[in-house]
């Protein structure tokens, strides 16, 4: 039974603190944006550990986090998502608190591993937390009032995350420009404080109870998930979307600098513009497209990404007079795709998931983003080394191929999961 159609034995109105939750996610993202991009530079600046060894330590710590979504999903289904999210934020805070005190390889490895575990637990649980909140929120005040759906709440969370990361990332620029060791330490403590504040706020003011579902709502664990071929297909297709979503930030600086030989401000302007638009327009876009099938919205996002990538493939050096406005138009296509994809994909995954094991489903869904993060640098670097247009052409081709695959998958997904509910029920 889809999660949007949960039959719960809990009374409506047991959730509370939704706006506080979104605000806490902004603070959480500021904490991540402050220090995550500086991890390598931080230890290079404050310790004598060689850069090559630092890279190995950080990479190994990230590999160790790969099984965490499996554990986190089972834990969320057992104890609920809220304590897992709070624990993950506390773990990240402790990790960043240890950064200034790590002077050797062992300390560095412990600090980055703690933060890496916290990050993975957080992303494996937060979408279930939002889904639990929506299922237990107060009913609409009147029959004519449309309450926010999971799609809208996921859009708000994406806006909050984007805004927080943008603010945190802006601060990192000042840290790098300042360059003093004391400034790096202060930022580490501020980052830790953000995570502690977010955890405390959510733990005290937010309630998103794990509802008691009917016994036949979807028994089974990971065995049932692995037998759910349509959901596995959705994870695979979302890997293409996740790869597309990360490619702007990953590839744009290199493409502008070496492929176009363009000015440095062009990269900053495009990335900042994308961040601002997502931060402001995510939820309005979701409300505007609320009547469409979620699968068709993902198809639209893939077409937009294909158009963005195809335009980038045409850009070359020496023609900045038309390349710059062309890149602005292309980035607007990317932004529209991202605004539609982020909340819609999570809402579709939550709607497909059997309620009793929704934690496992949504945690496993995050592997599409994890694998895209692993594949992305090699995908871009290898193809870009052949020709500057090749990664963009390949990405456009992947997105166009995903259109037919998603339309085929649509017929195998539960009909109730394809659209956001017309009215929200507690």
C-alpha cells in the first residue's frame, strides 16, 4: 500500500513543529556548508599530514559509510526517524568539534569518519522524518483547504538545504581569503554549534511520530525491497537524475576555465543564480505542477536536463558574446529540472514504499545519489579528457534514454503513488 494512503491507528494532529523542522534544516545545512567544502584545506592548513595521505584518509572514511543506509533504514523502521536524525546531527557536531583538535592521521580519520557517518545517517532518515510528519500532521481546517503534500514538504526541505548550503558556502570564501589558522578553528566550532542547535531544536520542538500501521500494510524487510523490481528500477533511473543534478557544481568550474577559457565570475554567477532560484522557487514550482503525474514530472525534468546538456555541448572558446547568454538560458533549464526533480523523486519513492518498511525504502533510495557521487567525477573527467563536449552529449543521451524507461516503469508502479493526493489526510 502506498505511503500516501497510510491507514494509521494514531489520531490525527499528533505531529507538530513543521516550520521549526524546516528552520532547523536551514541551520543544519549552514553547518555543513561552512566546513564540508573546507575539509581537505582545513587539515592541510592546520596539520603537517601530507596531502596525499589526507586524501586517502578521507576516501577510506567515505567508503566505510557505504553500508550505513542499510543499517539506518532498519533502525528508522524500528525506533522512528526523528531520533535517528537527531543522533546523526549530534554525531556530525561531535565530528566537527574534533576537527581543531586532530593533529595526526588517527585524529583526522576519527573526525572525518564521525562526520561522514553522521551525514549518511542523516540523509538516510530525514526524508522518512518528513513523510512521518506529513502523515501525522493536523488535518486541514476545512474541506475546501488543500493541505501541503509530501511533495510540498520535500520542496520546502530542498529550499532550506539549498539556502543553508549557499549561506555556509559564502562564508567559506571569507575563510579561505582570511587564511588564518584561528579562523579555521572558529569555523569548525561554529559548524559544530549549528549541528548541536539543529539537533536540540528538532529534539525539543518537533514531533513526527512513527504511526502504527495496519498489520497488513507491508510486512517484510530488505528481502521484500529487493523483490520489488519497479522500485529498484526507480532507484536506477534516479541515478541518472542524480548524476545530472550534481554535474553543474562538479563540472562547471573546469568547463568554464579550461573548455571555454572564460572569466572566473561566470562560474560564480551561474552557481549563485541557481542557488538563489532553488531557494526561492522550489515550493511554488511544486504547487504549480501539483496536478501532474509524478512520473511525468520526472520525464519533464530529464528532458530539461537533456536540453541543458545539449546546449553546453555547443559552447566553445572565443565566442563569449553569445556563449554567456546561452549558458544563462541553459542553466535556467537545469534549475527548472532540479526544482521539479528533487521533491518529486522523494515523494514518489515515499508513495511507493510500503508504510511498515518506509525507512528501509527511503534509505535505500539514497544509494542513487551515493553512486552518482562516486561515478560523477570519473564520468566527467574521462569523457572531458577526450573532448570538452563529450560529457554533455553523453549526459543528454542518458536523460533522453531515461524518458522511455520512466514511461515504461510508470505502468508498473502503484496507481495511487503516481499523483500527490488531492487533499491531505492525517
